[in-house]
């Protein structure tokens, strides 16, 4: 399953973090050691979760910048985390094509989010990508 599984593990890590468990190393250990995952999956999950948390303010600012008529605090916790992970990949993982990051986030949103999560995530991440690219940052 590869990186999709790693992204889902990062989602689980960030969900626990968002719910108030701020001991990141313990969360990662609990989740990543619960089953036999490949070292590549563990490594990517850790990198994605840590990079997201370490850059949370900047990531949230990019998301808020493109939201139209939708307050950030009204986004469901799962959708918010998926948007953060996708935005993190767009901004900080230059080796991953933007469309791959967006498509992966959409699929994870369809699996874990609500009925319209896939479309919502697609719209927001596409806007983040366009805004970021227009800023000549990528």
C-alpha cells in the first residue's frame, strides 16, 4: 500500500495530537508499533506528522488564505487534519508532485471524512496549490 498507508498513519497521529495528547513521540510509538509496518512507512509517517506539527501556523495560514465563505473552525477535525497533511506535502515535500499529494488527500478524505469531504479537500488543496505557485514559491 506504500505511502497511502503512511499518510493514514500520519492522520491517526495528528488526530490524537489534535485531541489533546501532545506527547508526539509516545503517540508515534503507540501507533507505529501497534502493527508491523515497513520502515519506509514509519519514516514517511513520522516525517509528515512532525513537519506538519512543526509548521502548523504556516500551514493553517495557507489554508485560511484560500477558504471562501467558510470559517476555519467549522471544518471537521478529520477534514482539517487531511487539509493540513496535504498542505504540508505541497509546501515542504518538493519531491512529491502536487497532484499526487492532492489526489492522496482526496482519497483519504473519502475514506475517513464525510460525504462531501473529497470534493471539499480537492477544492481547498487545489486553491492552496495555485496560490502557492502564484507566489513564485514552487
